[in-house]
């Protein structure tokens, strides 16, 4: 079995050597550079990596990735799409060869982006292509059946946060026109509006998703959570509760119940906070790109402490306050809260 690592790149000299090092055990390495003006190409080529210089105008990620994939040798069996700001475990390629299932064309593994979830960046050389101009994903071509496998290894995202990603909004709006009622594009557009606190657009795009889509329930519930938070920020608490309830009905996970907790918190309804926190605690932590490690590490315990304090249960306030502080020991508010809680005992 031959495994290739490939990527697209633009001005990534900060990461080029690291990428060359982390992919050293691949059977073949290829990068399509899309116009770098720094030393990206020079560094990659000095490490024996095949580099093609291409131009994609107007820019879209799917065309660039498909171009790179098409330039891989035809005898490659498995491909790893690994961006220049990403790395893999030392034995990653060995694990792929050991665990790739016969007939599989999609491979999952843990992906650490600040929290860990399952990501799919491994795919077969043939029968797969990249779709969408932004937030692209590979999909089966024509009548190719999809068969997945899971590899016990991990990828890591270590981005350069100084690089602008300001073009994403414009590209997502354009993509929403190109793909119309496409679940993936509208979910990502809703999330982008959410990042920029464009609350009315968050609500309208979430409404569009829930009106037409029956796709992945996790994402449908997530846009409902975004809409609930948007309504809270606009002071429309009744609507916020309605959206939170919709999220719970779609996906009764901890994140969905926690949005309901936040609605009660806005109303200083401490009984509602306390009882709904119990529902969050009964849920299992999720493992996808929309899950929240912070919720399970400290946010739930923080809310339980706050509600216990306001309900007059000082011992519970201290108990959960200590748990929250253990999960986030550098948070000044949690430190100060503990001092306050302990004064009541």
C-alpha cells in the first residue's frame, strides 16, 4: 500500500519545514502552491517535496484541492489531505497502512483543533472529489459507494492566527447563491454570522436551515443554539427559549440543554438553571467539531455553583465552584466566586 500526503499552500514558510518533517514517512508528497511570495516553495522543494505552482481565479478551495489530488501518481492507494499548518502523530503513516480497511475510501481519525473530535482527511486515490468553494469536503464521485474506516491515530491543527480569514464570509455568501438550499453551506454561513455577532442574520439563516434541511441532526441543532444565543443578545428571551427547545428536540445533547440553562440564567431563574443543569449532567460528552470541551471541563459546574448559591445552598455552591475552578484554574471570576461562596459557610 502506498500513502501520499498532499496539500495546497499560500505563503506558509512558517509551517513548511514542520510539514515536511511530519510527512517524512509518506510514500509520496505533493503541494500545489497558489502564488506564494515567501520561501514556501523553496523550503518544500529542498525537502524533496514535489511542488506545482498553480493559479485558481476566482479563488475556490475545491478547485485547488481537486487539482492537487489529480496530480498525485496513479499508483497511490490512500491520500492524506494535510494543510501546511497541520501535523500528524509520529507513527501516523504506519498506522494507516496497518488499519486501512480493504475497499475503504474514507478514513477517520482523531483531530485535535483545541478540542478533539473525529475528522476525515484520508481518502482513496480514485472515486473521490472535493466539493464546495469553501469549507470543502470530499465526496464520492458518480456511483462510487462510500465505505469508511477508522484509524487509531491523530492529526493536529496548529494555525497561524495572524493570517486573515476575512474572505470566508464573502465566499460563503457567494456559495449560498451557487448551491441554493444546501445544508452544509447554510450551516457554515450561519456559524460565520454567529462568529461576527450578526444576530439577525444568524436567526434568519438558522430558520432557513431548519425549514428545508433534514440533514445531519447535530448541525441542525447547532444552528438552533446559535439562533437562541442571538435572541438572548437581542433581548428576545421568549424566542431564545423557543430556539433552545428546538435544539433539544433535534439533538438532546449536553450542548443543547446548556443553551436552555443560559436562557434561564438571563432571567435569573435559578431553579430553572439548577434543574436543567441536571439534564446536561445526564448527557454523554459529544465528539464532533460542534462539541464543547469547556462545557464539560468547567462551564456546567460554574452554572451549578451559581444557581446553588442563589438558591441558598452554600455547600453545593462551594462543591461545584471548586470543580469549575479545577477545570479552569486561571479564570479570575471563578477564583473570586470561590472566595465569595466560602464566606457564606
